[in-house]
C-alpha cells in the first residue's frame, strides 16, 4: 500500500524538467516572507527524559531552533547529556494497532499513514562531535546518528504520531577515552526541529529493517522518494510478488555526496545487487521474480528493494527510486546470474548485460551437436573486462582480458565437444558501470569432423 498524503507547510516545491534520462530535481524554496525560527537557549538541568526541556512546537509554530552546549568532562560529575521533549500536535490515536491482512498476499495497514514528518538538523560547532538519538514516548530508541565535529547532519523524514511525545537526546560522540578529560572542550551545537507533512510516496523513517519496510503496491511503474539521511542509512521497501513470472527494473537517481547501493531479495535470498560511486545513478535490469506458491506463508509472498547509503549523506536532496514490473526480456542477462548455478541460458545471438561495481555475470551456452563458438564482448566506460570460458567441471576453455575500458574482447573458436559451455563476464577491481550496458555476441559453426576449436584460445582486446 503506497502512502498518499497531501503536502503542507511553509515551503513550496519546485520541479525542474528531467535532463537526459535523469529524474526531475526537487528542491525546497522557502517563502520570501518566511522568517527564521526564534532562537531558544538550552536550559539545564535537562539530562534525562524526566527533566527534558520542552520545545514549543504547534500548528502555528512548526519550527524550533535551539542553541546548546555539552560541557566537557571535568566541569561536572561526568559527561553532559541534553534531552529535549516534543509533543506532536494533533488528535492522539493508537498507531500500534495494525489491521491484519485480509489474506496472505495482501498488504497490512501501515500506521505511518497517520504520521507527521519531523525533520531534525544538527550542527556541531566545535568539540569532539555529537551522538543524536530520537526516542519515542515509551523511551524506546527510534534512530541514532553521529555528527562529526564541525559537521552538519540530521534526520530529514522521521514519522511521528500526532498526540504523542518524543525525546531528542544529544550527548558527546564516543571517543573511547582517547583524549584526557583535561584536554576535552565544550561541544556547542545548534538543533533545528521542523514539523510538517509527508508528500505522496515519501519514504517514512524508521524503515531500516524488513519488519519496518515501507509497503509498496507495484502495478506497472511506481516512483518513490527518500533520503540518504546518514551514513549507512538503509531504506527497505516491501512489495508483493507478482502473480506471473515477471522482470523487475530498478532505477535510483544520483544524489550529490552519496555513494549508494541497491539490492533486491526475497525469501530465497539476494536476487541482484548494484553498488555505485559518489553522485552516480544506479540501475538493476531484468531481475526475475517468481510467483509465490499457493501454500506460501506471508513472508514468502513479498520481495524487498533496499536503498543504502554506503558513504556520505544528504539531508537536503531527495533520491527518486523507480520500480517497473514487466515481461522478462529475452535478449539480456537474467538476474540473479552471479554463480554457475544461476547462469543465464543463451544461444547464438546478441545479448546485453550490466556490471555494477563488484558484479560478475555467468552465461550458459548450449548448441546443437559439436560446434566451434566465438564469444565477443564490448565493454562500456569504467569497465576493464575479462572473459573466461569454462567446460563442465569448471575446466578452463579460454580466457582474455583488457587493460582499458571501452574495449572489445574476443574468444574465438571454442569447441563445445557436444557439451555446454559457461562464460564468465567480470571486471577489474573497483570497476563498474550500472548505467551503460555491455554487449555479448555469440556466433558458432559446426565443428569439422566433429572436432575443432582451440584448446585455450585467447585474443588481445580490439580497441573501439
């Protein structure tokens, strides 16, 4: 079930048309007449929830800004901790009562449909950095992040329930006693809290586990939006498996300062994985999804798409995630195909595939009778490729590699000897390109007198 809410608040959203195959950029433009939030000074004592300083946030005061400081050890009894309390305005309802699914394949009701959006932004002005924790009314941790000294970070899209209290706990980042207390300084900071509403198909934190995954109804193509809120931020999306064998395409737009990864898995394990560089778009193609058996339990009737911030974060720019479900493509690699057991079956012809960072693709060739087969692969930018042909039993039949990207490699005249051949398409360390495809062309001729081919052929790359 997609979350569909109408946005409101003190900011306008401005959409720019896409450039090339990129998504429309979404930026936040404040109202010209919008005044900054009033500055509130931290008041001690406020080092536990019972003594928490209350932040005045309401319908007419959606933003609060606090200037505070954590005292260095030695100026008090121990490490200073600051706790702030926020009561979310609105009618209190019980968000823990989840309506059960009507049948094993239906999506359950998501209590985050009732939630308001809380945004926390924290600037560490000096000192040794901060640890920031959001805690719910039952004093259970919702999320914890770290802010480096002199850095700015936060939690851009936390789902909070109207009528409930939440706490923000700020304490010094753990240093393991590396610096003597006499050398440690105060840690001044600035905390800004904003309260608003989610937009259509927005990601809603917390969603970093299968149990807290965002439910998605996928019919054809769906667009979702979320944030790489902090380093190693995981966003889980839960989607029902299709009723027919289908192929999933996934696109994740680039975000400045973030190196992301994409993963698709179901109850059987990981189906596809793509890793990218900073500010690089990611894609997964032709990920095959099989219907769940009629006797399957609810856990086996869904698959998951996971967006992860491998390094970096960005609390100002959203990513756009596109999921598209359709018929399997017959002229491309089929994911998963990163092992011999899951190799994509191929015959003579031309096929396409993708090699994200760390990926490897296997293909299984079966021709009729004894044939001499030529494999030719043209690699895209940022990929130095290697081809390895294997006979049954993982016996090598030929290998060739390139020293540069954008080259073509040929393995000529490999004899099948009447048996299947496996082809491994791999790449150099730290290479990868999930956006531009490589092409695999396979041609064959009957082996003369039932024999032929080269025992371990190899050819130099052909520059393109």
